[in-house]
C-alpha cells in the first residue's frame, strides 16, 4: 500500500497565505480561527498553514 504524495505548494502560495493570516488576524477570535478561514482559500489544510505560520 503506497501513501499519497503530499501536494507541493509554491513559495508564492505559502507567502501569500501566511501574509493573509498576519493581515486578517484581528478579524477572528483566535489565530486558529484565522487559519481555518484562510486555509481553504489557499488550497491547503489548516494544520499545513499552521506549520507555515510557525516558520
């Protein structure tokens, strides 16, 4: 049984998603809520976006 390959995201997509989290943080009650809202618009999952923000 093989694992699904993880999707590759361009640096531009990562940067744009992280910037969106930083810019919109004040509009949500928590950082996680911000990431849950932005992640689908960026084409990734909230935990993935969380990793990008931590870096």
